[in-house]
């Protein structure tokens, strides 16, 4: 019974089962996502229910690769290409033997039983190799700051990564605006210098993991350089020494060179340029050129070095006349670097000049005598000069006379009027304007008029007028020339009466080219031919000396103290003789005649009174001359001495017959060439009262 009932139960159960599981079912007992390593065996395991011996079909993707009826003795239908790899288990599970990468795919198992339908199960198979020989490369080769992007790429010799992670200096990198992590690469957008560091790539798949490092250096720079001069000064003075330095950040350290005036200065070292004993020509823009030799990036920057030099000396001010009516003020300061800035603030606030300034203003009375200052501004020195324009001052013409080589008398009239700007002189004779020619010659500076003629009387007819003019005014003077004239003369004798000195004066406008010294009386004793001399006295005046126009005194020796001599001076102008001077007598006789002695004897009582009168007279004279010396005097031309050359001093012994010789050198006589200031012979103080009387 129990056996029967057991069979029944089994039958019933079997019927119940069959009735309950009338649909086909397939279920994977394990995971449907299967990772496999290359070369290993992998089983996609399934179990099914609901039918016996169904038809099993495996699809790789959509492609059927295995068809088999479970339990059948016919071998499964597997294409040859998969023959080696794909095997089917009796329970329908698929085994992949020595699986290769190409078998990574979606696998579907489908069972079919006629009358029951179809059931299926799906698997995903991933076949992995272990990751090996990972290489990190970059693109471009060097990371450079500022480029668009920099990419780190990896490649593996073997094995695909399922996961990858990038780290920068140990910190994981996530995709953001700066980085983008892609499947095979890491892109750094706009890399910066602080992206320099160690990059790490961590690759994993289910069967391996690999860590790879790469050090990346971002090239940068040259950054904006820092240019410095040491010592730091706003300017340098010629002769100074300084050094310029140029430093800029960068990787690798940029090279620096200095360029001046288009030329690279080879003597700079690591951006330091030493300049010694600088000159103004070395002032200007210095350019530092920097180069990153690896990235090729360049940069340059200028620095201006100012080298100054003091102008030479002091500024010079002057004033000139322009267009007759205008004054041209000049200010000049030569040399220097830069040129000094010059201005005449009193004249104009808008005009200035560098090194030289010329300012033209209309002459006006308020400029006459006004001191105008030129302000000269130079970084090393401030200076100034001033100039005063003046109308011509009062003046007196001077006259001098010479004889030229042709024997013509040359009268030079000079009109110099102190004025600023210098006065221009115009000349006229009477009412005619004198023009430059042969008879009348006007010196280049117009201050001198030379008149040349044989005929003295032609000089004397008309007045000569000179007009000194500058834009501020004019002064005129007439000169009336006089013929040869002696205005005053005197005679002094030494104590023993052997030597006399004659002195004379001529009026300032007198035309005189020389003097004849004439004597009446016995012949002079010759110092050399003592005794052998003929004492042939004469009652005629005869010339014993001829003196040049500049002479104002002469000595005559040797006189016989016991004889009476008379002397006079004849002024000459060329061939023309003027009026003789008064006659001076010397010798015994009249001076000590009886009446004279009697007079002196009688005069003794009166001499005290006379002495008092004399003292009074001297006092008066001193007072008078003091006063007179303050008044304008005729300037006595110094040029008179020059005229001596054209008229040799004819010494008496050449001129006269007889044994006349130069006076013996027994006394130092002062042959002063001219002027009142003739030093009187020291050996005989002349008495205040002349004792020589006119004959
Ligand atoms: C894989 O299966 C084949 C055949 O069944 C066997 O010869 C081989 O040893 C197996 N390989 C491994 C790694 O188990
Ligand atoms: C496998 O199936 C998944 C969906 O289940 C699909 O996304 C994938 O593309 C398939 N793979 C292949 C190799 O067909
Ligand atoms: C791959 O790496 C291994 C050791 O890691 C090395 O022996 C082999 O030479 C490398 N292969 C190549 C092609 O670089
Ligand atoms: C990379 O950089 C790290 C530290 O930044 C250093 O320790 C390492 O030696 C570097 N590697 C190479 C190949 O330079
Ligand atoms: C410039 O001068 C400094 C100090 O005087 C010296 O150390 C440096 O070597 C000089 N450089 C050059 C390029 O001569
Ligand atoms: C720098 O100096 C050079 C040469 O004098 C000049 O050509 C250039 O324009 C200057 N550049 C600047 C930025 O001043
Ligand atoms: C220039 O300016 C100064 C002071 O500012 C003034 O005293 C002077 O009169 C001015 N000169 C002229 C010509 O305007
Ligand atoms: C003229 O200049 C000198 C120095 O150059 C100065 O001493 C003097 O005071 C100036 N005179 C006037 C009136 O400015
Ligand atoms: C007058 O002429 C002479 C030469 O004939 C010349 O040297 C002089 O400069 C002239 N004077 C003037 C004011 O032109
Ligand atoms: C000199 O000139 C005057 C006037 O011009 C004249 O009368 C006289 O005859 C002239 N004398 C000689 C020598 O030419
Ligand atoms: C010449 O000038 C003087 C004054 O210096 C004057 O008295 C005289 O009348 C003038 N003579 C002539 C001819 O103009």
C-alpha cells in the first residue's frame, strides 16, 4: 500500500508539477554580468524548467552561435570560427574556453519547446586583459603658460582600463572648467605656471590596476621685467658710473640682453650692464630684450637713462639791432646736455629756447636802460645773465693824423658812443653824406672815418658830422678840423744850462703829422767831437730835429751855457707848415740884466706879499683842475703811437749838417711819446715861473 501510494504520490506530484509549470522558464543561477580574464574559461550558467529537452540557442549579440537540443546526441551546431571557444554544457550553460577579448558581448540564451513557447536569459560578458606598460605622453611636448590647452594622454600596451583616475600632486582631478578628464586623456585648459607638478594616472579593470606618474613643467615667462638702475637716480652726470639690471621671472630663466641705439651691448652679463664714465651720448632709451629659450617667448622693455652735462661757462646775453627799429635780445649758453632752457621773462613768457634764444621786440623808451635778465635753466645748474639796452651816450670825437706811404695826409676821426646795441655811425661832410670810397674810408664798424688827401686845406673847409644811432636813439657831433697848430709850449733847462727840454701841446682837432724843432743861436757842442766843432753862429732859425706827430717833447743838448739860444716848434701836416710856437730863449743876458737885479732887489720887500698871492693862486689852480678833470675831456687816441711807423723819427744828425749827435746818455730822460703827462726831467725842478721870455 505504502509503495503503491508512494508511486501514486509521485505520479500525482509529477502531474501536479507538469500542470503547474506548464510555461518554460530560464534563470541564471549566478550573475548576469560576467567579467572574465583573457585566456581563462568562463561559464555563462543557466538553469531552465518547464520542459524537457528543449532546443537551446545562444546568441552572441544578435547572432545565433550555438543551437542544440538538450539531451540530443547530435552535437551542437556551432560555427567553425567559434568552435574552439564555445562549448555547451548538458544543462545548456555556455562555456567559453580560453576566452579572448573579441568575446566581450551580450549573450542571450533562448529555449524553445514546441507547444510550450520560448524563454530567454541575457548575460553581459566582459573580457579583460591585465593592464600593462602604460605610457603617458603630452601634447604639445611642453606645457606653456597661456596656450589654449595642454593634454596628457595615456596608452597601454595591453589591457583596457575600466576606470581611470587622474591626480595632481596627490589630489584627484575632477572635470571642471580647468580640467576635462576624458577616456584616454586629461586636458588642462589654459595651463598656468602652478600646473607644474606631478600628475598620476590610476587605471583599473577587474583584474589589474596600474599607477603611472608624469612630472609636468609649465614653461612661462619672460614676465614683465623689472628694470633698475643703480644707484637709482633720476639723472646722471657725465662721468658717473652706473649699472642697469633687467630681471624677469620665467621658466626656464629667460636670457636678457641690453640694446641701445639699435645695437646689442655685448658687455652685459645676466641682464646687468655696467656703464662707467658715461657721456651724454650714452643717454637715451635702453631696451632690455628677454627670451625664453625653450618656449621662444620674448618680451622687451625700455628704460630711459638721462645723462646730463653742465653747459660751458656762463650764459651770455647780448642785444643787437634789427631792422633799425627793433631790438633783438640774445641769450646763449653753449654746450651742456640737455641744452639749457633760456627765457627772458621780462620780455616774453611764451618764448623760450634751448641753448640759444633770440627775441625781437620793438624798441621803446622803457627798454632804454632797462636790465633784462635771461633765466637759464639746466638740470645741473641755474644761471642767468642780464643785458641792458641803452641809447647812444654823449661822446667826443677824437682826431689823429698820419701820413701814408704815398705821402698823403690821413686824418682819422673816431666817434665812439657807448651804446647797447652798438651804435652805427653815419658820416657827413657839411651837408653831404660821406660814402665809403677811396678818399673817404669808413671802417667796417663805422666808427672811424679816414680822410686821405695831399691838400690839407681840403680837410678844413667843412665840418665832419658823425651820427651814432641805435634803435633806442642817436647822438651827433660835429668836428671842425684845424690846421697844424701848437696850443702851448714851454722850455726847461738843467742846472748848468747844457741840456734843455722843450714840451708842447696841440689842440685836439688839429691836423698834425710832425714837428720841426728850430733853433737860433750858435751850433750845439757835440759830446763826441768836443773842441773840433765849428762855432759858426747863425741868426737864422734852422731845423735841428724833426719829431713825429705823436711827439710832445724833445731834449736838446749840448748847449753852451754862455751862449744865447732861441727855440721854437713848427707843426706840420704833410708838406703844410703851421704857425710856429712861441719862441723860447735860453742863455745869459736878459734873465740877469741890471734892471732885473735891481727889480729883484726892489722886490724883496714885496716878495712876502707875492708869496702869499702865489699860495693863493696854487690853491685856486688845484681846485680848478679838480673841477675840470670831472668834465668831459677829449679822449686822446692811443693809436697815435702806431702812426710812428709811417713816419720815421728823423734824428737831428741825419737831417742836419755838422757834428750834431744824439745827446749823451748822461741823464735818463723820459721820452714819453705824447700827452701832457710828460715826466719832467728829474735833474732840474723847473721854477714855477718861466724865466724864458718871448723874443
Ligand atoms: C579550460 O577547459 C579546457 C577544456 O575543458 C581545459 O583543458 C583547460 O585546462 C581549462 N583551462 C583552465 C585554465 O582551467
Ligand atoms: C548589450 O546590451 C546592452 C543593453 O542591455 C546594450 O546597451 C549594449 O550595447 C549591448 N552590447 C552589445 C555588444 O551589443
Ligand atoms: C612592458 O613592461 C614590462 C615590465 O613592466 C617590461 O619588461 C616590458 O619590456 C615592457 N614592454 C614594452 C614593449 O615596453
Ligand atoms: C617628479 O616629481 C616628484 C616630486 O615633485 C619627484 O619626487 C620625482 O622624482 C619626479 N620624477 C621625475 C622623473 O622627475
Ligand atoms: C658690474 O659691476 C659689478 C660690481 O661693480 C660687478 O660685480 C659685475 O661683475 C660687473 N658686471 C659686468 C658685466 O662687468
Ligand atoms: C623703446 O625704445 C626703442 C628704441 O629707442 C623704440 O623704438 C621703442 O618704440 C621704445 N618702446 C617703448 C615701449 O617705449
Ligand atoms: C611773465 O610772468 C611774470 C610772472 O608770472 C610777470 O611778472 C611778467 O610780467 C610776465 N612777463 C610778460 C612779458 O608778460
Ligand atoms: C645782473 O647779473 C648779475 C650776475 O649775472 C647779478 O649779480 C646782478 O644782480 C644782475 N643785475 C640785475 C639788475 O639784475
Ligand atoms: C669801406 O671800404 C673798405 C675797403 O674798401 C672796407 O674794408 C670797409 O669795410 C668799408 N666800410 C663799410 C662801412 O662798408
Ligand atoms: C687845396 O684845396 C683848396 C680848396 O679845395 C684849393 O683852393 C687849393 O688850391 C688846393 N691846393 C693845392 C695845392 O691843390
Ligand atoms: C662847424 O661846427 C661848429 C660847431 O662845432 C659850428 O660852430 C660851425 O658853425 C660849423 N661850421 C660849418 C661850416 O658848418
